[in-house]
C-alpha cells in the first residue's frame, strides 16, 4: 500500500510506473489480469510485486490523466484502453515524451542488456522533469537556478512553466519570466536546480502548446511569420525527408531520378537552417531569396576556409 510518505520518497519509481502503464495499455485493449501478468515481469516493477494493488492502479490512472491528459477507460469486455489511442500511436507529443522516458528508464533497469542496446546520450536535465510537470499541473511558479551558454555563472529567478518540448534529445521548457516580462525557452540541461513555490499563475487565454510551435522547426522563431521555403535535394537524401518529414507542412512538389523538390510553409528558424546545412552540397535552397543568399554566403565562407583565405586560418 502506498502511503503519502512513501509516495513522496519514491517519485522516480512512480513516474516509471505511470510511463509503463501507458505504454502497456496503448498497445491495445488489455484485461486487468493481463496487466498484472506483464507487471510481474516489468523492469519498472522495482519492488517485484506479483500484481498492482487495485487501489494503486486506480490512483495511477487518475494521476496519469492529471499529468499527461491521457484517459484510461474500461470497455464492455472489462478491458482497459486509452481514449484516442490512435492519436498517441500516430506521433502525439505526449506519447513521444513518454516513449523517450520509457526507453531511458528501460536502459537503466536492464543492465544485463546494456551492451546490446545503444542510445544517444540525453543531457542530465531529465531529472528536473518531475518537479516541473508537477508545477505545470498545480499551476504554480518555480524558482530555477539557470546558466545560459553566454553566462559566466548561474542566476536564480522565478518562472511560470507553460509547456515542455523534446528536440534533438534535449528537453526544453517554455515559461513566462516575470523578471523579463516575456516568454522564454529554457534548456533543461542548463538548469542547476528547481525549487517549487506556492505562487499561483494562469496560462494566457487560449494558450495551446502545439499551436505555439506549429510554424517552426525546433525551439526558436515562434514569434516570426511563416513563409514558403523550397529546397532541391538529391534523390538519395530525399528518402530521409520522406520517411521523417521536417515539418507538418512539408510536401514533395517534384520528383525524378536525380532529385526532389520539397516545399515548406514555416519560419526559417536557426534549427531548420542547421538541419539543412547538414546535407552540405546535396541540398540547394531555391527560395526565398534571402535564405538562398545566406546559404550562398556559407558556401563562400567554406571555400575561404579550405583554400586558406579565411583570416583566422
């Protein structure tokens, strides 16, 4: 039986349990007995329980709905399922976050397989997820000790967390900063400490995290206007864009044996431009002219570097 004291002292265990339960039920309708059978052998089951006590099961269900907005229901066959599970399997942001945390926890708990399961390293900011998510749930501000890359030492200040986003294996928090009187993006791997407060706050009217980021790639450029961007990319690299689109507006408007042309309607954010740069000479920006000129200048700079003309060489 979980007491309030045990619950507080075993937050990492509980968080892993929530993730496990969502992943298990999301695979399809499952009976209570089948859930217990899987739980008995689950890596998240640190206490080696034979089953999930009924009171704990319903408490976890309620907490999962509070934390993630995921509703676990029971059908007429006494099987549990996730409401709108198709959206989760289709790439819902909530499920992406849960899957990322689940994979990391599985690796930690399956040491006998650690040399056979390889993951990209994830910065340490993951440890601050629990207090930040709890603050988002309770609509309370947090005091955060934070050190940006341009700062010589960390500073402590209050922020009101609006939402979390994963990008390139890093966790980011969008939060309102009363001290700056504007919303800011904070990378959790640059956070030194988080302390909860009792200071209540309200989200801006109509705030929607998905809408906030819909015009950009990454975590910058949300306040800029989207525009049409067209790129030409060689046939081999085009396969990667087809299987993992860079943006929801991506469309392939021309395709042949040598190249494809893709169009996007979005902000040419810093992260998007960095993503295009990784394709090197295999990609050509067609429009807008401002972006094309910027990539042309990049090419000239690279030529100067490799021909010894750069002033710092």
